[in-house]
């Protein structure tokens, strides 16, 4: 069962007797757990009908004893097993008969990160219960996640605004959800969250300033590059973080430049490298500013500055200031 199918079934009132939620995206796993528990048990009777165990601490018998206990003053009880991938083989063996014949008045919910679906326990669980994986989102799916979050929190967000927020925050769904919540409050009575709202909210953040520095360097805009660099150091950012952000940006420019040299159309470049359409034009324009031989020289400079900043081979600001001058003017 997919995550979408599982959550739709919950909204329709279907509560599984046995369920295993797992995957790399633990934010989504935890949210699905809350969604299930809110529907499975009466909050007023939670103290009587809810137990929590940890896979690395349980022998399985205690879990099954709780699962087989009748609910008190309610039609259902819930048993949650966290870190269930750490249940030992003998614990899984103890639990296997219950998985094949679960109590109708109990929701046994297990969560984890990775599982081996070849094991007998998971083969039987898939037959008699629900197995749902929450995979990590690819970068090109983040804007869609943001838009869904915004609608769920009461205010839609424009696509360019969602794409900018995704570029700034990256693949951290919990932080993205938190930022959407702040943007909904900031937008106030406006009908939707706009690009300028994201820019305004993010303007004081170090992530946005690093994003700006990379963009201005790509444009070979010296004055704005120096301004952004000064702001980062004023906020106490260290050189390795700044260099890391620049490496990520210029690596993308290098890949785009290679495809441009192969005469690949711009739209195909965007699809090949999974670059959001909102940023594609700017990225391509910046890539045209740097022939590959110069990009090689820039990466040599990144490496030199990174090593020097970590080994005391020069003052960090002076190193990055010189690097900025070199990238913008080509005067190495």
C-alpha cells in the first residue's frame, strides 16, 4: 500500500489491526502515526488503551500481552512499537502468530526506518496487515510538498514561491512545514503566499544570504557579491559552510555548461538535471558566463580556500574576499 492510499483509507475510517510504517522520511512517518492514533483511540481514554514499546528494549512477549488485552470503556486499544526494525529475531518469532491472527479490538502499530521484506515476519505482515513505506522526497518534488502543506494549513502558495522556499531549505520536510506555517501567518489576510513573502521572510536568514552570494557570483556581480559575503560574516557564518554552498551551486553550473556545449536545448537541460523551471533561465544564463576551463580554475580556488580556512593558512574573510574578486573579474 502506498502512503497516499494508506492516509486516504484512514480518512475514510479504516483502522488496520496491524500496521508497519517505515522509511527514510521520518517526518512523514511520525505524522502518519499521529493521524492513525487520533482515529484509532479516544483521547479521553488514552491512558487506559495505549502502550508504547521500543524494539531495542522488547522481547516481544510484552508487546503481544498488551495487544491481546481487551480495551477499557472503548472499542479499540492501540499499541505502538518504535524502532521496530531493532526487534531481535526471537522477538519477531514470538510475535509472528499474533501477526497471522491479530485481535480485532487492537491496532498494533510498528514504526522504523529500514526493513528486510524477505524475512518471514514481514511477508506475513504484508499478508495480514498493512506495510507502508515513506520514501525520501526528490528535490524536484519538494515544491509540490510545500504547496500541499500550504493548502492544508489554510492558504495556497504560488509555484515560484514554493520553488524558492524549496531551494533555500532543501530536503528537510519538518523545517519546510514549519516555514510554511510561518508564511501562512505572515501572509495574513492575503489570498495566497507570494514570492515576495518568501523573500521577505527569508531575507534575514543565512541560508538566503548564501543563496544570494552564489547567484551574484554566477552573475559576476562584484558589488552585490561583496555585500552578501559581508552579511554572512556579520551573521557569524564560517568559511567552510559558505564554500560548501558555493561548491554546490557551481557544480550545477558546470553540469549545465557541459550540456550547453553539447548544444542541448534549455528545456532538456532542466529535465536532465532536475532543475526547477523557475530557476532554469537564471542557471543557464550564469553557466554561459563561465567556460569549463575557468570553472576548473574556480574549483581549484574553492579547494585552496577550504583547506586554508581549516588549517589557519589565512584569515577566512580575506580568503573569500579574494576568491570573490577572482570569480567576478576573472583576475586570478
